[in-house]
């Protein structure tokens, strides 16, 4: 079975070839038909619709497809001219001239718009009329009339006028419609429209066709305004694409009327060429009038649809939002409430609406009123605070209040309340872990520094003691780090148990411990005496002997904690130099 990577490019290539062949077939049909109906076999056709087929294809396809489309268009031109005119070598050049003017129009329109949109707005419409309806056919008319002069001896100026008017008229009438057919715009629009709207669109197009047929099928009443009225109705009800189709209907009706010399345009004095130019100007006015209306209606409909989608999306979001959102007007009245108000605030959204900020603050928390006042005082900032409901102390809520500005004026306040219980618990756990030694589960140095700031000394005597295990490296080397870790854990537990709630214990790292002892030096030495007895019991349980050395420095209200720590450290090392398994509490 062929892979998808092979099938998709093959289908795209087949689609490209099918579109190009369709455009070529249309070109041949339009060219042969208009030559037979509006030319004597030597002069140019009065109406030339064929170039619109190739131009529409170029505008709807990437530039890489252009050479193939232009080659098929030239072949279709040659076939149509060969079948309907007297043979002359110069007719080979007609197709080249037609393809050149089509290429000029397509290239300039693509430069003005990457997507080749030609009637999307007033600017695009003007650009299309200027390049495709004026410049490109005028250039082609000069070259084509020269060939006609050489081939058939046709007078240059009448031939020029006839070529220009017929080509410009055909391009303006048919190109927008065919482009929308080739690029799939009509198919997509029809699929997107509900059945009821499709029936309405078809009815309006039939009505517009009937009006156009009536206007151009008689010569007694110059009612050229009537198709414009029905076209505007199409623009209002069905949009841009239907308006393009409506212009084609008017164009075909007028072109048929011109062929048979009937209709209100035939009443214009000035000859066939002037009539064609007049009719082209009429179509341009119709496009310039109806398409902006269609664009305005479409943009307004799209804006309303987008607003409805956004409103529905907002409703769905709020229905499933874990937060409660309240909006207050400039005088503090709750205009709007939604989200999880019942779950978080214990109040329904209906109960919140209409209440003032102060009334809700009495039922919820004074924090809400305080934040609102802060938001009014500093409207550029978002004001945030945590609070608890009186009947739900365990749950932590966070309120964010921000002023709503219109220019420099505060027009309201928006408050968002969310449940941050789990988040605050995680934050506390992270903070605890940051200040806790992972091995012994007692405070580390950061935890000790934070805790000591919270200890109220009140002028009472206190000491700082540094303790480490004697020859701890030897224990690790002899028994392994796992046993060494166990010794540290057991020692920490022993110190904490002996300290009770009176003293603060921390591990600095390695085998060093820091203890804040309440009481004087004598009390600290007594603590260490008891600790050494406990360590003797611990040694027996571990199966090997451990001893400790320590240094004690008394806290002085006038001394910095760092200097006291350094003094305790010096005394610790003096105890080690003195033979270990002892505590030093003297300065010398």
C-alpha cells in the first residue's frame, strides 16, 4: 500500500492539473463563444471574458503553478482563434499578448496582497480595478491592436478601443467570482452556512437575477439603479461572496444585452465602444458601492460572532474556575460575581451581586475591605493578602484586588479569591527543608539563625556551645559512612532528648553541632556532664566508643553572635588539643 507521504503530493498534483485544465476549458469556451457572437472573424470581440479564467487561477494558486496555467491558457487561446477566425500566422501572438496582460495583472495584484485578495476591502477593490481593469488591458490593447493591423488591416484606434473595453469588462466582471470558485471560498462558505441561510441566499440571488434580466432585457426604462438595489440587499444579507456573484449576474446580463443591442445601456449615445466603457464604469460603481457594504456587514457579523464565542468561552471558564471573581463599580457595589463563590466564600454569586464591599467584608473577611481601600489609594498596583474565613480556619485564601481604570479615572475594582491552602503548605515545607539538616532532621545553620532571632532572651543568662565527635573520620574509615551517619543521627537524637524544650540544637555540617543553652557557664557544664553520660550509653548500643569535645562561650548582650560563635569555636579546638573528650569553657 502506498504511504501517506506519497499519496498526498500525488493528490495535490492531480488537483493542480485539474484546476488548470478547468481554467483552460473555460478560456476556450469563453473565447470561442465571444468571437463567434461579437466579432466578424477579423475584429476583436466586443466582450472578452476568457482572460478572467486564467487570471482567477493565477490569483488562487502559488507562483510555481503559473507557467503551467499560462501555457494551457495560451493553447486554449490559439485553439479558439484557429477555429473561429481566418488563419493567419499572427493569431499565434494573440494568446501570448493575452497571457502577458494576465501575468502583469496577477503579478501586480500579488505584490499588493500576499494572498491575492482582490475585493476584500475598498483599497483592494481600487487596486484590482486599477491594475486588472485599466493598466493590464490597456497594455494588451496596444500590442493586440498592432497585431490586428498587421494581420487583417484593422484600423488601429478602433481596434485599440474595442480590445481594451472588451478585455477590461470581462476581467472586472468575472475574475472575482472565478477566483472564489478556484480557491474554494464558495464551497467553504456554502458548507458553513446553515440550511435556512442557504435557501435565503439562493432566493436573493434568483431575485437579483430576475431584476437584472428585466432591467437589461428592455430598452424602454433606464432603470440601471434597480440591480444596485438588489445587489445591496445581497450585500446586507449574504455577504461579499454573494455580492461578487451578483456583479457577475449583472455583468452577464449587460454583456448579453450589448451583444443584441438592447437594454438601457444601448440608449447611451456614443457608439459600441463608449457603451462598453460606460457599462464597465457602471460595474465599477456597483463594486465600489456594494462591496464596502458587504465588508462592513461581514466584519460586524464576525465581530458579533467573536464576541458571542468569547462570552461563551468566558462562561465555561468561570463555571469551571476554582477561583471566585467579584467586580465592583466605582462606589463599591458588586456588579458581577462568578466562579467558585459558594465553595470559597460560602456565598452564592447572586448573594454577592448588589452588596457593597463593606457588607461582603463583614461576611467574608476585613481583608477584602482593606485591600479595596489600598487599590483605590494605589490603583496602578495589584494588592494581595491571605486570609481565613471565620468558620474555615484551616483553609487559607488569597485575595487579589486591582483597580479598573478608564484613562486616569478609577471606574471599579476587581477582586479574585483563590484557595492557596496546599500552596502555602508546600511553601512552609520548602522553607522547613531549607532550614533542616536532611540526615538528622534537626535545624541546620540557617534554621538555627532563624530560630535564635525568635528566642526571647529577656536578659537571662545563656551560652553558645559547639560540639563535635572525636576522631569521626576514623569511625568512617573503620566502619564505613553508613555507620558514621547512624552515629550522627543517634547523637543528634540524644542531644535533642537531653535538651528538651529549653535548648536549641542544630547541626552545622559534618560532625559539628551547635547548641544554645539557657543558663550560665556552670549550667552549661552540667548539661555537658549529663550528655557525656548519655553518650557512654549510646556507645554501648552502637558497639563502638564515641566521645565528644566541646567549647562553651557565654552570650553577651553587647557582643555580636558571630564573635561569640568564634569564641566557642576557639574553645572547642582548645579542648581537642587538650586531649579530647572534654569541654572547655574558659577563655585561657
